[in-house]
């Protein structure tokens, strides 16, 4: 609806003096005049509501040039059968049609009402709203200035120390909050102390956006090295990963982009000056600098130094490594309280299982024994032949069946007859397993409730059942991605079927 004509200005209308006040506040707080005008309009609307009730909808419009203002009461148009909580703020469609037959649901009906004078009560309310709006605007400006600096090192002065947080003055009306858990253990801060920290993230809550700081995150370590080591700032050396036990120990992996530069030596500095400067800033944190390697196993070996690794077994599927060290090196590899292996694991992103050489040998023997036993049963061969297959690195029937003939013939004691017999037995076993799986899938029948679903075809129900989804309840428990492997099933159809299956859940609520 178009806005009705502006009502007559109130007797106590805002004058040029108040417009000057708005301009002054805007300049002093660096807040847009429009924000303060909006605050004034909210304050006047709030004062007007006191004539009616808190449930009415009031809008105030201030002329930005003259300071004159007009007040309107408005209603939202809703359907006649709509359930509403605030009866004062709505008009049912039939009532709205009495005013204007062209009105539809969702329209807004307004009428001018008498404006309140800009007296003491309105002025007090305006002051409160303006203060709040100014604070919000200041916070938003600060967030805008800092939102692109997340992960950077910031400097500030301790402004306040509370039980849970350290409040840091970052300058230009910006404040950062550093929770106690983001402070290095045993650090003590007093008011006016200088502090450096990482802008970790911006937290948005009911109090508005807050700049959250941290001194315990790995980024703190990286940023300090950028300051102390010019080669890192110039990207001649790069820090590829880092992990910290704040205040105690840390590890970083470095790589040189110039073969002439020793990355570890550059980070350590003359007589350890560079690494010592970083350590001093972090409360004496001991820092291990290791050489980055694109080979994950070699990187782990470097990260565990000075412990010497005897053997390492990599499991790509579980992203874990079994690492064997000598008995003498075991405490060194694990570290006090597991600190060394924990940091190495965190830095490399692999789960590391440290064990002695003796334990590794026992574990390997057990695993090989299980594998040999499986070959004995599946290929119907003796333990000696199964042991040879295991020793040669075979781990599955598929490998026995499809590894190139030349590789198997290269095994000592294997001739063409033995190899062909093993390959045939492996293929026969795989075929039997597949046939058994097909029979099991074929035996799965869709339940009546699945067949009776709206939009369900018998063919689709059979496909679902063959994939282990036989009932409507089982379909309801699936995710869209779970159904996409089924032939002729697209994302839209999967989502529709799942929602249809879940419909009884909502009916029972």
C-alpha cells in the first residue's frame, strides 16, 4: 500500500537544535546520521505505544531536513482462519476488505495518529535507544575493520582482568576478549600490560559481535616465526604445519623454496636467537623444528626425532601408522605423558601407534597368521603355500586372481601349473561369493508398507529391498546420499521418497 499523507507535525516537534545534536553525535561517534534518525524514530514509537499498549504496531517518520515527524499505527493483513498471538497488530482479511476491497493477505494497513511531544520521557527513551544503536554501529564498524584479519597477530593493552576473560584494548575503540583457556598456562596479566595474540574468530551473540583472541593456537607460533625469520615473511621458507602443547612444547615442519637455504638453520638463527625469541614470547615453550617431506612416512620419522624409527607400517584406509622403535628409544618417541607422539600425530594428521620392535614383530606375526589361515580356508592349500603368499605380500583373493602372471611366476618355487591353479581357485571362490550375495539380495522382498507408499513403484521397491531397505521405517532412516548408489535414483527422487517415508513421524508429534 502507498503511504498515507503525512500528518500534522507535533507541537513538540524536533527542531533545528536537535538536528544539530544528531549531526554532532554522528561526527563524534563516527556513526551514520541515518542510524541516529532510526534510533529517534524507534524511541518516539516506543513512547507513543504507552498511549495504547505494548502490542500495537507504531511507526514514526522523521523528516530528515526539518526534523518534523508524523506517527502511524499499522496492521498486518492475515487470513481469516490464521492463528495469531498479537490481536492488536493484525487485521483479518474480511475486516481489511471493509476498508479497501483490493487488500490481500500480507498487505499493511496504516492510519495516522497523534504524535507525542518530544518531552522528557521521549527524550530519555531516545537517549537509551541512541546509545544502544551507537554501540551496535561502533561494534559493526570494528568487526568490518577486523573481519579480514582473522588469523593475524594483533597487539593491544590489557584493559581489564576478570575471572573468565582478559579484556584487551586494541586501539580505535576496539576491544578483544581472550578467554582463560586461550591463555598459556602460568601466564599472568595485569592492567596496562602489553600483549600479543591471534585474532582467532569473531563470535556473534546477544551482546553483539566480539573479537575473540588466542595465545594457544598454532597460528600464534606461525605468526611469531614470520616476525623473527625474514625468510618466512619473504616466502623463501614456508611453515607447512604446526602443533602445540601451549607453554610446554611445540613442533613445526618447515620447507625451503630455495635449495641454497637451510630451513631449519634459518629458523633456529645464530646461536638459536630466532627460535629463542619465539620461545620467550610463548612462556618458554620448547620448539622442535623438523624438515617437511611430501612423503607422509618420512615426515612422521622426522617429526619423531631424535627417536630413531626402526620400521613403519602405513595403513592408508585408516590413516594410521604402526611405528617400531628400539626399547631404548621408546620413552623418547612417546615423550612425557605421550606429548611427543601426540604432537607429531597432530602435526602430520596421522594416527601414530608407537611400539617396541619386539611388540611390532609379535603383531606382524599375528596378522600374517590370520591372513595365512584365510588363504588356507579359501584356496584349499596347505599352510606352507599360504605362508609363501603372505610373505610375498598377497593380502586378498582379488590379488591372487588378477595380479599379472609374470609377478606370480617370479616367486621362487612357483611354476605355471601352480600359478594357474591358484588363480583359478581364487576366481572360483570370488564367483561363489558374488553368487551368494546376489541370492541374498534377491531373497529380500519389500514389505507391504513400502509398496503402498505414495509415488512408490514395484520396481523401485524391489531395488530398495535388494539394497537392504525393505520397510518404510528403514527408508525413513536413510539419508539422500545413501540412496544415490541405487540404479536410476536421482537426488530429487531420493529426497522425495525419504520425506514421504518420514511423514508418519510428524503426524504422531
